[in-house]
C-alpha cells in the first residue's frame, strides 16, 4: 500500500493472521462499514497515521474467534460491534475489548457493522451536547449520509420535528424514508427560507452540522433564540471561523463534538449509550440505512464514491 486516493493506494493481498494481545479480541469480520476517516487515512491526512503498509477500516461487526489475556465479559462465538485496532477491511481484525459491544440481535451483519460510530456520534451530539427534547425543531445537514441518517432517526425517536437537508432527489427520498418531517434538496431550495417559514421565523432549536463551511454560516441565519449548533465535522472541506459577536447578538450557542474523547474520558457513558441505542434498534427506531453491500475487492471504489459524496447512507463490505 502507498498513500493516495483509495482507488490508487489500496490493493487486496494476504497478510499474517493477527494475534490478540492483552485486553484485545480477534474477530472474524462479518461486515465492515466505510467511513470518511478511512479515506483520510488512505491519503495520510487523518490524525492517526499508521506505518505503511496498513489495512484501513475502523468500524465493524464480527464474530469473536479468540480472546487475549485479561478479557472478561466476552466469549468466543459472540457477535460484536465496535472499532478495529487493526483494519476492518479484511477477513480477521483485532478489537479492544473495552470498546467492543454485543451486536443488536435485530440487525443483520451489514446493519450492525454501521451501528457504532455514526449512531454514537449522533446520540452524543443530540442528547449530550444539544440536550434535545420533545417538540424541538432539529435541522440535520447531510441527512442521507452516514451520521446524518442516524441523527434523523434519533431526532424522531426523541420527539423532535426533523428538517433534513440533502443534495439530490435520490437522497431526498432516502431522508423521507428515514422519517424526516420536512426534506430540503439544497440544489433546489434554500434551507434557511424553509426553516424560517416552518417555524414562523423562530428558527431551529438544534442544528446538526457535519458539513461545515458555508453550510454552517447559512445555518446561523435560521437558528432559534437559545438554539444550539452542534459542529460534528467538516465534510464540505472547509473549517469555518465562527463570528462570536453573531452568537452573542442572537443568543445561540456553538457546541463542538469530538465523540472519540468520550472513549477516553467517560467510557461508561459510551457503554450506556450503546445500551440505549440497542433498545431503539429493537423498537425499529434506529436501523442503519445500508444502501450498498460490497465485496472486499470493491472497497477502493466504494471509498472513492464516499469521498465524492456519491453514496447514500452506509456502504458496508462483507468479506
């Protein structure tokens, strides 16, 4: 492997089977979900830079095949979800036992593979940072994307009125299927005008923004008094500057979410979140939108289309 765009950098090959160290489990990969972080890792632009060669893939569903020393609470044969230590885009992967969770029984392997990062991110953004409540108006950008689709479902489960912003008719149909009350195709409509008309110019109580840049700047024009803008990422490619005088004058807050910090600072809360999400999955309120199930050899092309914004929901590799 060499650094570059996924379709140029990745190739399929044989590597030695990994062995679980203390506190680790070895799993047979049942499904590996594609994330934008995988693209950045291929390019060498991610904050984690493993030495070459490496196998990308950070999120998976797997069957436990071996336990490292000092692992408790997990057993060989269990189906689990979580993040990989050594890349998920392979037949076998290592996981840290402390952040490995039993897969919801109501989800198939592909759905379970896409149930960890996006849903945890959306849950912490809405419940922990934005304090969502029934009756809130929630504006979700990239509502048919990986994390945005989770935010739509979790917003509806919390009793909010959800406005989803998407790009294109296919993604608009997907957002409606997820339960969004109002869907705005940003190529055809101005989401600021739609939100202000819907709320009688009061604005959205919560803005869920994984896009950044101009999307963030436009969102400040339709956020409510005492509203919350949760900055989740910068998929649009621009890290915007926030004029804080505007936040002062309109009385809204800008909240950042780095979900990974909770793994370090409050792992018990991450586990509680998984339990809550598993309950929502059992009730049919949190079911990942898996639009594509691909083979391992199709991963480079799948990541290319993900980076280009051509995918809807989640793309999952099934080894």
